[in-house]
C-alpha cells in the first residue's frame, strides 16, 4: 500500500521540478546582462518571413539592441496561396484555418532552424524567439461596425509548435494583450519605437510602408502620453494585389508600372472620400477594408469606362503617398520634423518622391541612419516586446499611445 501512495507522489514531484526548472530558466534569462532574441515578422504582404537575431541589454527606456544577423526568407507561391485562402476573408474553410495554424508555425520554426544552421549559431545560444505570427483577419470595431462586439484580431502560427521544433522559449500572440488593455491590437510598433528611438529635442516620425502604411509619432519632449502609432491607409496591399491580378507579377518593381501611367484625378478624389481617412488618430485598418473590391467599387463611380491598368497603378501609388503625407502633416508641430522610412514601400522610388514633394521642409531619411535596417525593423520591434515580457518592469499607471503600458506575449516552453 505504501508504494502505491509513493508512486503518484514521486510523479508529482518530478512534474513540479520540471516546472520549477522552466521558471528558473525564465528568471535566469531575465537576469542576464545580455539576451539573444530572434524576432520573426510576416506581414500582410506575405512576401516571406523576416528573421532578425538581436542582442539586447536593459529594458524599457534603457533598452539597447544590436542586430547581429538579418535575413528575409521568401515564401513560395504554394505557401502564399494557402494563406490567401483564409487571409482577410469573411467566409473560409474553417478546417483549413486550423491546419494552417500548425503549418505556419512549423514553417517558421523550420526557417529559424535553417537560419541558425547557416549562421553557425546553436539554438542553445539563443534565449528567446519572438514570433508575431501571420495575421489572417484584423477586425477592430472601426472596421466591423458591430457595437456589441469588441476589437479583435487573429494571428496564426502557434508558439508551442515553434518552441518544440526549435528548442527555444518562444513568445508569441502579442496583439491580444493590447486588445485586452483597450487598444485595437495594431499597430504595435509604438513600444519598440519609443524605447529605442525617442530623442529629446527632435520630433520624430517613423514611417513603415508595409501592406498597410503606419507611423509612430515621437514628440520632441519625450512625453509617452503624447506618443502614438497609427495606420494611415493602404501601403503596398492594393499595389501588390493588382500587380498579381493584372500583370501576374508579385509587385510593381521600381514603380515601372505606375510610371507608365497617368494619375486619374477623378478616381483619386473618389478614393479619398473613404471615411477611414477622416477618422481621428490613432486608428487601424487592414486589407479587410482596402481590398480589390474596394477599388472596384470606386471605379464603378467613374462616369465612363475603367482606367487602363497603368493609369490605375499610377493612381493607387499616388493614393498611398498622399494619404501618408496628409496624415503626417496633420500631426507635425515643428517646422522641420524628421521622417524615417522603412518597409517595402520605402523601396518604391515613386512613393518616396511623392512624399518628398508633399512634405517639403521635412528631413526624410532611411531608417538605417538610426542603427536598424528598415527591412529588419518590424522583426526587431517584436523582439523588443519579447525582451520586455521577460525583463521589463511593471509601470503602474503608465500610458503609452492612449493604452495602459502592459507586457505582451504568451510564453511557450520547449518542454
């Protein structure tokens, strides 16, 4: 009889010891003077997975980061097509979504393992993986319009699968805590931007032109209550969608398609009547609104005929630049504010030229002058959130961007 009681008791002790080991591991990571964190970002453009290996010291406003390695691993056409079956779609095959939740995680974990192999770095030398996951539907109340329902968003690519397959503690699903704290779940760049790039005496705007364009405003006085991040509207999402649909290419390389057309001012004016553009900051949106259907509905309002494909590209490119410039101009206080560019749209020469034309007097520079390559920035910023999850300190009553300052991310243990 005695042995029968001892056996489950011993099993319980083993489980507790294992759990204690995991907690001790997290505590040890938090106490380190230097932490190595891999940030993963896959955006709405579905280009591929950004992988940034970062070395961190400190936390909060004492955060210091060095990007040791960075690589974007492109997605193949089949994988993109699998995601697009559920991406920003109201009606989907629910089984396919459930399967993709695991499939995306396995693909991301495989990419991490491959990068570490190529870089000659052991998984045991990495403290954390910070995984944004793949957004498949973004539903803030401002978009869904259902007053009895809250802000919501969904990212797939489960952290437990990444942790098991890489052997590295993984922090993921960051956006849910932002929702729970009263935010819209996006954009989350504000936290890392404020910690890493805020500078007293300089009014800074950090613009990321991804599928959706967004910027972070960092006031010159460094007051966190004044800082915010907001979406402005379409970045590359409409350009990429029509590049695929009309020309069977993934994007408008070097803006050659747009440069071959002329801006249709009538259509541009129709686009700009979209109510989202007039809403106050901060605000968030996604391809759920700015879709091919949205463009087609605007085109139908033209008095005659559809614009030719090149004119459509020219007009959509101008729309992206104009709505960004209008949003930035409405916030700036200094005579010569600083604008730092990142994201895929920062490589579009026509968008950049329009911004320079519309924002005369602004100091416009690439993000890399602040020490982080613009293409790596979003992956780095999610690594910042993971660093805060384990090493940040609670700041009771602190507010950043109108939302209580909270730690974000769910922790997945390898064991």
